[in-house]
């Protein structure tokens, strides 16, 4: 199993040897030092904590700086724990090790997690794909959601109905993405397809399956 933290650079396209055009997302991933290793006997679960994105000391709390200093790592903006990951090491990861894109190889399946782009408050047509109402004969029910429940009984609206509301801005995991290319010199992962989040957004890449 492999895992790393990265930053979404953006999307582009590459052409394979047979001329096929492939849409890809470029992720600048790592290097990510290991700042903690969770032990099942001591912590109750198995996990590896990675750090990413160097930052000025003044932007971190004393507790965060102390934790990173104990691990021998400079100020880092992002800390993420990956459960049951060995980062490709046979002996298991240790504090001070560094995770790089070399864990991954072309053709490997990965899953990418990130916070989706926020869309603000949206109606049912855009948020849930509802169809619109009639636009002729004086109808004003063009983009209205329609009926949302009965009248006298049960005299309330059931929970969980698809309604207008805030769209996006939530954590999303895209599975089944394929590694097209690994550029270890520039710390780049090139994945086939789109990944969640805006440009420069932080993403987590894990091997899938």
C-alpha cells in the first residue's frame, strides 16, 4: 500500500504512442516526511502520519511546532494520518522516513481525496438534476422543486428529501484513477481523469485495492 499528500496543479492532456488523447490531472506530491507512527498496542490503531507543504513558523501553534520538532521536521502546513499504510516499505515506516512519488508506478490504480469546489446555495435542478416544470400556459413552476410531502397526514416533511441547499465544499474521494506517469525529479504524479478540489488544493493519494 502506498500513500502521499500533494497539491493539485491542474489538468492537461497527453498523447499516447498510438495517438490516443488522455485527459490527465497533474499533482505535485511530496516529499512527505513521516512525523508519527501509530501502534495498535499503544494507540489502538495502525496508521502513519505524513507532513506536507513547508510554511513559516508564525503560522503554526507552539504545540504543532513542538510535535514537528520532535520528529526532526521543519514547519509544515498539513498533517494527515493514513491508516494501515506501509508506504511501500517491507520493514514498515519509521519517524524520519520520507514518502515520495516513487512508491507509485504507471498503470497502478489509486484513489484521491480532497475537498470539492464549493458551489454555494443551489436549487434542485443544479444540485440534484431535477427536471424543470412546464413553461407554457401561464405556469410559474419552471424551476420549483414541486410537492415535498402530504398535507393533513403526516403533516410534515420527511427528513432526507432532496431540497435546495449548499452544494460542494465537502470531502470527496474519487476511486479507480490510473497513474499514467511518475516524475520523481519534479515530484509529480500524473493521473488519468479528474480529481476533487480546486487548483492548488490539497489532496491525499492512496493506492486503491
